[in-house]
C-alpha cells in the first residue's frame, strides 16, 4: 500500500528551513518582509473570494426574484385556459416552484 504524501506539509517544511537559514545568515528583515507579503497576498485572495461569493449570491437572488415574477405570470396565463382539474394541479406546482425560488432569494438554498 502506498502512503499519501501531504505536499503542503513538505512545502511548509522547506519554507521553514529556508527561513531559518536566512535568519541565521542575518537576513531576518528580508524574511519578515517576504512572510508579511505572503500573508497579505493570501488575505487579499480571501477577501476577493468572499466578495465574489457575495456577488454571486446576490445575482442568484435577483435571478430568483425575476423567475418568481415569470412563474407567476406563466401560471396565471395557464389558469385562464385550463379546466378545473388542471387548474388545481397547476396551483400546487406553482406553490412548490415559488417556494423553492423564495428559498433561494432568502439564502436558504446553496
């Protein structure tokens, strides 16, 4: 059986060794500057990722609201031409579709 290797741990270990060597060589300020820059890049990437997720969620909510309006209009048009049996079935389906879209708008669906 082959044991998996965690490449992130090996990478971190290599970085730690390199930083230790540089600190021992008297380049502590360079190491701290590089480490701070790396942390800031990661932080900026995290913020950008969170903003994009927020934006996509807002776009999905807006699309769901537009879909609710379209679904209601479509079912109203269907009600006018359907007989009594079809009308009851369509009303049940409409409530299900609208409730799912409302869950998206409220953020309760992924």
